[in-house]
C-alpha cells in the first residue's frame, strides 16, 4: 500500500487548465482515469487526509504510485480524451458498464458489392448500417420479412450467394419475389445497392415520402388500367404499414429520442435505454455495473452517455445520436456533454430531464425497467450456489467465525418521527431468504424515538423466548397466551407448540454501527448467551462493526460476502418499513368501533350500513342492534356498552352561517376516515 504523499505533485506544479489525469500503480498500470475543468483543485482533492476520503477513493490513491496529466483546450476535448483512455487502458477503479445481454441489431452491409440484410450482434463494423438494438432476433426477422416484399434485398450468406452464381439459379426467395436475385443478374449491382439504400432510408424513419410515392404510383397504375400493378403496389403499401405498426407509437410528432434511466444501490447500478425513432420504440438495451468509484447518479449518466455514443463510427453518428437525449439527472457541468453530443450528431442535441407529459411517463417506464433489471441481476447472483457458498465463507473469514453462518438473522428498527416504532427480523438460511421465518415486533417497553434502546428490547425479547423454549424439555416451552412474538398460528411441533424461534442463528446482524451493536451485545450478555456471533452493518460506508472493536471490518467492495450482508440488511429494512407503514395507516384510519372486542371488519361495515351513521348506532337500543344480520345479543350488548361509555363528538358547525349540522352522514364513513394531512416527513429505519 503506497503513501499518497510520496507521489504528490509539488505545489503549483499542477496547471489550472482543463485536462485528463491518470493514476498508475507500482507496475505502471493505469488504475484510474478522470477529467477536470481545472486540474489543480481536482488533483489536490485526492491528497488530503485519507480519513476525509470516500473508502473507494482512499483505496485507489493508496493503490496508486504515481499520477500524470494531459492538458487540453476545452472541456469537450477532456471528455473525448477521457473516454478514449478508459477504452484503451480499462482502469480497474473506473465505472465499467457491461451489457446484461448481447442485443441483436438489424444490419445492412453497405461495405459489400451486393449489400446484405442480416441480424448481427457484437461490435459494430465499419461500412455497415445498424438499426436497433432490438429485444429479440425474431422481431427483426418479422420486420425484414414484411419489408422484403417492397425492398427485395438479398439476405443469403456469402456461401449461398456464390453457389447461386455458379449454378445460375437463384434461391427460393428469388423465385417468390423476396429477393431481387442479383446473383443471377436479374438486377445490376447499382440497382441492388439502390434497393438497399431505400431499405435503410425506410428503417431510419423516412417513411412518409416513400409511402406517398407508392400511393401516387398506385393511383397512376389504376388510372392507366394497369390493375395488376396497382394491386401489387397496394399490397406493398400494406406490408410497409404493417412493418411500421410492429412498434407502437409512444411519442407524438415523430420524435427521435433516447431515454436513459438508472437504478442503483451502494454497490451496483443498472442502466436502461429506450431508443425512440419516429415516435416509436425501436429498441431497448441495458447495462449493469459495479460502482467501483465514488459516483452519483449524474456521474453514472455521464459514463453511460460516453459508453452509448462514444463508440459510434463517423458514418453512424448522425443516426445513433438523436435530437433529444432524456436523462434522470444532468451531469455537472452539462454544457460540455451537450456540445460533445452535438458534434457527434452534426446538429444541436437537447440533453435534459423530462418534466411533464408523455416523455415523463415514458421515462417512468424506463426507470421501472432499470429497477427490474437490477433486481433480476441480484436474483441471478443470489441464486448461484457457488456464489452463495463463497459469500458465506468470506463472511466467516472476515469475522473469524469457527464455521460458515448457515442461518443469519438481521434486525432493523423503523419509525416515523418517534411514532409507530417497530422492528423486523428476517432470516437467511444458506444464503437465501426464509420468509416463513420472518418476524415483526412492536416496541412496547417505552415510548418515543431511541433506536439503540429499541434494538436492546427486540434482541432481549427474541432470545428470551429462545431460553424459555429451551427450558421446557430442555428445548422449548409454550407461552401461556399467544402474543405478537409467539403467535397462535404458524408451524408447530406434534404437541402443537409453535416453532418460530426454534433455532438460534449462527450470525446475528443489526442494521447500524457501534451503538446498535453494543445494545445487542448487552442484551445477549444479560441473557447469558455467548455462542451467537454478532455484527452490525453501517449503511453509509458499508462498514462491518464487531462488539468491542474501535475500528470496523472493511470488506472489499467486490466481496460476495459484503453483497450478501447488504442484501440481508436491505431485506430487513424493507420488511420493517412495510410493517411501520401498515401500523401508521391503521392508526390514522381507526374509529370508535375498532376497539370493540369481538367486532371484526365485516360486522363493523354491516352495522354502519344498517344504521347509516355512528350517531344513529349510538342512539340505537340493544334490540335494534340485534336486527343487523350477523349480530347476536351478546355482541349487541358489547357494542351498546362500548359506545355509551364514550363521549360523543361535538356537533359540526357551518362556519359560514353558524348553523349546527345535525346530519350524521359524515360519521358513516368513520372507520374509513382519511388520514389527516400532515407535513411530509422521512421514515427512519
């Protein structure tokens, strides 16, 4: 590990001009490439106290052994040079997007004497026109099959083409009119190239003029009584329109735009791109990346734009860069990116965040696709047995456990400004979520906001049950009354005892840092439990805290063990937030009938439907309440007693006239009353 002070440039040696810089390791390999509007302040920021740097940045500067830079004239040149160097050196600490699949594209080989239409994947080749990418290869073949009637360009391989020339007989497509058969000289090379160029123009979105020309030719043929020709042109027009309908219109006015969305967490990010041409979604693609460097959403967008458009050849740039590029966040500064994209296109490019209308709605769809892509990537990663085994072993090694933690329990606290304080317990066995073992807790020991005290209470309650159950057989005991921690339903043993807390974890994880870990350790110590490993995962820097340690355990950011711990922690957070929101919603919509013993939702609704309002129900006798279907005398007596013991609400007053409103219709909706409007606040896990 190098000391950054050993290779720090001398004061004043760094220029203040725009430029691009490279960090190299002791072997001379480039490990990071960056750009700056002014090199001096940017590079100086890397040589501050390591404690003030982001952990990933600190790892980079301690891995590096030297830094060098190149001065350029403008920020646009810096952007271009940065992209070139990233492609050339593939630095380990730069964000690198990788395709989540190899997307097929429709290609026209204009670099050949007889251009060919085909499906291609992979890197673009010089002299080949590309359209797409498409989600599926069959979608390309469907479109091509419709267009070959009008543009009979060859689709055969070079081997088939040469064989047909040798034997002087075209293939089947040549006989049925879906190939112009240049192999046997039915059309010349120039005529066939003109067909291929018309095909490219139509695919590029220049469809209106071509359709109008065909319609004029059809009408002329009909006027000249050439009905067969007119019928053929009519069928050609129908085929072209069906090909256009393969992509639904999503944006009006024949808009050309690329929409880019990002879904991210602390370790990874997924990018989804929709290519809209002529108002239709012509293709979709996506990338997933590890967040090696400290980068925000705007930075991810900038890297994605470089990846998307930087590799286009000069022939493709006008088609690959649309008039509009819509993003979730603008790079800072945005002007150099706009200028760079405009140079690539050869005309002005509008880079912006959609604010309203169809474009904002479509951006929301792209965002959902990005979130699903990230979730799918994580699911695939988690479902791999080898990966899970490696993750568990890495956790065991990092925490110095005697064996891999086959059962992991994680706890999280959630509340809204100190109200509705709840906790969650999630269970992972063999690296996979065991949702049947999830539990949730309501904090009962105190009121108010205290995450540390709440964590102590939850851990104490969970492991107190564990000890009570062990005490019975030597293994378990049944509580006298079912409660929140030990419900009456759920899996049971042969004698009917619940099995929710039947197994202790090998590793207990709490969401938080030193204070939460200390509270959990204190709870375990008070109960005499010393055979359960404990750690905490602090979300801000993804540090793993152990009991009694002053410094955290920092797992490598590419560690599968860290990924598993993060996934366990995030699942506990999700489960806790869901329970807290449900409790808050129930509290805000609760009514007087909700607290009547033995009265469920169905019978509450029946009572209010029968009487029309809570005011009329409160005035009813027991016999009148018994007339409601499903309400017996005992329940009626309970309802009457409960309502009579409460003071009725003050009558409503019309503030404009001073009139007392007698109608109690407003009370009829009392159990479903809307939540009061409050100032927005943030839920705290």
